[in-house]
C-alpha cells in the first residue's frame, strides 16, 4: 500500500519533469521561429541581390560604365554562396522538424499536466501513476531521439517567453474569457 509520502515524492518528480517539458516545448518553438526568420532573410537577400544583379548586367550590356559589371560579378558570387549554403542546409525543412517536435512535446506536456491533476484529485492509484510516468518518459525519449537539436539562442528566447512574458501563465479572468459562461469562475 502506497503512502502519502510516496505519492508526494512521485508528484515532485513529475512536477520537475513537467517543467523540463514546458521548456523543451517552448525551445523547439523558438528554434522554429529563429529558423523561419533566418530563412526569410536569406530568401529576401536572394531576391534583392538577383534584382540588383540583373539590373547591373542590363546596364553593363546597354551602358558604358565598366565598374557596374564588376559589381554584378561580385553580387553573383555572393548569390552563389547564399544558394550553396541554402542547398546544404535546408532551413525550411529544419524549421518544420522543430515545429513537428514541438507539437509532439506539447502532447507530452499536456499528458504530464493531466497526470498531475489526476494525482491531486486523488482519482489515480500509485501503480497507475508509476505506469503513466514510465510511459511518458519512454515517449519523450523517442521524441528527443528523433527530434532536431536546439540552439542556445532558442533556449534564451524560451526562458524570456516563459519567465518574463509569462506565455504559459493565465489569470482566472483570461481563462474565463475563453470558457462558456457555465464554466467560468466569476
């Protein structure tokens, strides 16, 4: 027979796991956001350099200024470098992997929250808690094993989002605004 002390120890461990999963989820989201910004900048750079380069080539053909041709040649080299980088690192695909991983981790995050709620409500046995905990850890291991690695900038942005901007925190009034009237606290 389990004791209250045993359950409180398991609950403490699950709370710790929940916190780590919240950070992992937000960090994966931030990685996807960072990659989206970088990818967008590269795409805009490609468009702008291509436009300038095309104008320079046309000016060289129809004009009489030779230095424009040299600038166009340098811009062509820059464009080749950008294209080579983007060929080697498919930022769009990597961004999608981070987004997919965030969705999978979100599900685990919500499962941890449900498990903690069930423990507090007293509607789950000690053996069920242990079984669900172990299953969640196994599922999370598989997600981490198949997911892309995150970067420190994404972790820093996640920390700012969670601590300063309180992205995972809601007041009762905020929650009430989303709920039907019969489910509201006030």
